[in-house]
C-alpha cells in the first residue's frame, strides 16, 4: 500500500493495542475459571453434562454435545470452563478474520489477525452474571459464530470457500438446534434471507448447508437416542415440560417485546454515544488525519484503562451500579449510529460504495443477537447483549460505505476498542458480583477437591464448608455415588451434583413457578416406580420455593415415607437449613400404589 508512514503506523498501533486488549480478556476469564461454583443454574448444567442419557425428554441437548468433553477432562470444572472459553475465542478470531478480510481487502493478513483478536475479546460478554460452565448459552454463541463465518466465506469469489461456508452453516444450524430449537429457527430465517439476497452465487452453498444440516441432525438423533423416531419424540416432550412450568415458554411468550431496562440517565448516555458516533463517522470523509489520531487516542486510553484500572472489579460495585448502562451501550448504539450516518449521507447525495452488500450483512448481524436469544425466558435485551460481538460486526459493516479507501482500519479500531472496554467492564462486574454467590471471585481462597465430579476449585470459605460437610455427612449416612435424589429444595441441583447423585425425570426440579407441580408430575410419569421410591430426598422446610408434597403423592409416596438423617447448612443468605432424608425400607405397599397410579 502506498500511503503515508504515519497512517500505516496508526493502523499498526491501533490493531496491536486491540489484540492486547483481546488477549487480556482471554487471560482474565481463563485465570478465574478455577474460582467459584454456582449451585442452581450451574449445578443444572453439570448434571446435564455428566449424565445426559438419564433424561428421555429435553428441549435442549447441550449436555450431549459437551458430554464427550466432560468425559475427556475427567469432569474437571476448571478445564471445562477454560476449554469452552478457548473454543469461543478461536471461533471468534476466525469470524473476525473473515470479516476484516472482506471489509479491508487491501490490508495484510497479519493486520486482519490482530484486529480479529481484538474483536474476539468482545465474545466474553457476561451481563450481570458469571456462569462459565458450558451450557446452551455458550453452545448457541458458538453455533452463531459458525453461521457468521459461513456468511463471509459464501460471499467469497472462490468455490472452495463457498463449499466450506455451506458446510459450516449446516454445522452451525445443527448445533443451534441442539442448544435451543427456537433460536435455531430464528437463525435459520437469517440464513434464508442471506441466501435470497446472494442469489445465484449462494445456490451451491445453500444446497450443501441443507444437506449437511440434515445429515448432522440424523447423526445426532442416532447418537442421542439411537433412533430418529425416539429423538423426534424427545423434543415435543421437552417443550411440554417447559410449557407446563409457566416460565415465559408459551408460544405467545416467544414473540413478546420486553421492556428496555435502562434508567433515564442511561438512555441519555446511550443517546449521547449514538450522536457522537454519527458526528464522528461524518468527519471521516475529509483528508484530515485528526479523526484517525483521535481514534487511536481513544483506543490507547480505553485499553490502558481496562487493563490498569480493571473497572467494575472492586467488590463495592454492584450490577446496578455506575457501570450498569454499559450492558447495552456502546455496542448497540454504534450500529444505530452507523445507520443514521448512512441515511444522512444518502440524503446528501454522497456516493456510498457497496451499500447494498454492507446494508444487508450489517442488518443481519444487527439481528443476530436477538435471534440467538429468541425463546429465552429472561429479558430479551439482556439475553441478546451476551452476543454483543455481532452488534460490533454490524457496526463495522454499516460503517464501510462511509469510509474512504485505505482508511477502513483507522475507523474500525476505536469502535472495537469501545466494545472491548464495555465487555471488560461486564467481565469484571461478573467477577466482583458473581451470580447467586455470596462474595467476589477474588475472595475465593479456599480450595475444595471434588475428585472426578469437578476436580479442584477455589471457593469462598462458607461455600467450602457447605460442600465439604454435605459430602462427608452424606457418605457417613450411606448415600452412595450414583444414587437417585429427589431435590425438593427447588433450587439445589448443584447439591445433588456434588453428592454424586442423579435426579429422575429432569436435571433440575425447579421451584417457585406456577406450574412447578404440574411440570414435575408430568416429567416423572415415565420414570420407573423403583427409581422414584428408592430415591433419597433433600427437603428445605420453610423455603418459599420448596416443592409441594403433592409431587410425592403422584407416585404413591408421602413425606412420612422418609426419615431425616442429617441437617445441611447452606451459606448464609443462600438458603435455609436442609434435611437429607432416606427412604424407609418397606417398599411393598408403596410400589403397588405407584404402579396403580401409573397405569391410569
């Protein structure tokens, strides 16, 4: 490239700084992967990963996808988290490399690589939570990245790249379906729109994607259930279970529009960011290098601030504190700003090269996070912001027609830098206030050894005491590893996991929902009476989300059929004392009653 040395060094310095920021966030999440353990959602994930074939009905199959990795790592929770982060990071690097190669084809591949590493750091978005164990959330992100990579490859001129793109799209669709069928349908719609807009060039990859997806689904059905018919029965049964729970999983709830959870001051900040972005983009058509130097300054300051100050890491910060608005700003504000700048330049009659291609791809990636979040029972905006990487990709694509030749990288660098700071803040906030844990991960200074159920982890002293005492007391009372456990606490699948137990019907007997009793009664209707009646029981008397005894009555049992063996004491503020209860040995009458109830 024949350009000024100062411009070349601006690009190199900016890209190198982004790569430093991306590697810093990767190091951060890998470093804390051995800290903390969340006993509700994360306990549910671990039960799924360890014994996915125990359950015959499920709406998500992520446990089957990650089970091989779980086995390979001998159940090490720290290694599971780290490998999962690395998979996401390297898929994000591949996505970013393909993206920047198409956006700035005149630049050298190593510069694309540096930019891609910076963009990959934005994949670690944990808005107000820290649940790093592999789950449907990480799987849908990885599937969306594969589909995003396929978009860039299919747009390439070479047939081999388009063939690979078709294969990756098929693989991404299959994995998305195993994670969340609803999200897979939404991403599939995005892919269909993409194929239609690409016209004849996309015919071959379209056929390859369809064929590979079909083959992949059949192979997964055989792997999971040994039969396509049985697998086809598993999915609607799982959907019925979720619908009975009554937790925003009905058909109508899929298309709800959630409130935008920001305060007025946060909305003002987002608006100001968007306006500043529009004004900055409109200055890039001039010959002055001032915007480029300003962008480099923002990048250097932002990454230095992130690494040195670690904003949000201090325990006194809360999820709703001073940085709360960064959940959505600036990532969502930037593609919106780029759209406004495009509209202004179009009205002014300015030439906008490659507008159609950039607009279609940019809008698709703008919708990607919402497609990946489709079907969630949480706030849609919060769930979508976990996939903020695609909002940044959208902003870069929408910016491209506004930029003069040879100056793309100068404009891209500060955009990615702002996103890295945003994600870095959410990561540090998640470390400082981890989801449903009693203290910062930085205070996790006690090591526990879960053996093949998780290896060594650093946790807080109160959690360590709870885990160690629960395991010791349960073994003393005769609870063997692999025993069936009925978790009537409504919130402790993690306790079942660390005790080495299995939960019949579904992994998490979740409480606190209007349909909990109906859901669990339905979920265990196909479970053998011997399994249900021989299972131990964990009760939490006095808890507002404890399960109803009516669930026991549904298979011919009652609370009187169990004897309390020992009391377990959860960490302060996490729950009330729990009772580990053993079934009484006389099964005859209860077995007959259970079989009679199930025969009706």
